[in-house]
C-alpha cells in the first residue's frame, strides 16, 4: 500500500512507499496516516498473546521509539494510540486479530512476519481459519508468562 510501512522479505523497507521501517519514519516523520515515531501505544491491562505480539511487532518493526501504556477502553484514546481495544483502528477487524491488522495496515511484506501472524491468529482466536493446529500450544505458554509477570510493562519488555 503506498505510503505504508512496507517491509520486504529481508525485513528492510520495500521500495514502494515510505513507512516506519524506512529512515524517514524512524526519524519521526510518519508514513501517510501512520502514527508518528515515538508515539505511545495504549492497550488494555494484562495483555495476552495478541497484544504482546502486537507490541513486539510495533517496537521491533514499526516504531523502535514507541512506548506503551495501559488503560480501559474509555480512556485508551486519551492516553495514546489504542491497539487491541474494541473499536480501535489497530484492533480486530473482520476475521483478523490485531497483529494481522497491523501487518496489513503497515504493508508488512516479510513472509516470516506473515507466518508469525498466522500463529498469533490461531493462538488468540482458536478458529482454525488460518492455520489449524499452529499456535495452539502458544496460548498456555503466553498465559504462564502473564501469570508469572505481574507488571504489564515488564511483560511487554520480556516478549
């Protein structure tokens, strides 16, 4: 998608369009319609697989300067860019989990991240739509990580 944060198979910025993976975005200049670099992304407290994976994707591939906050649905937009919050632009849409929405919205082309998106989808939604069986063991591991980590910020850092 033109003006999106497009990554090629090598994880580098794809030639079509400017995005968070390219130096223009990393220095604070956002892609068309993309949040500015260094934005605060806000989700619900006690993140699980989709929110943890989405935060990892944001920090590692879309906005290395991103910070994260936690709020209920009513306050999320007041505190930053909501993700995986009911009605948020960066949330579940159609049959996609939040991680998949981010991959599509930012034009991520890296086939490895698309494979991870399938695993996150199945671990989060358990619908067998994308990759039946893949990801099924990841939810208990994610639940164990959440149970062992009482601080939400630490939880996202450990992921």
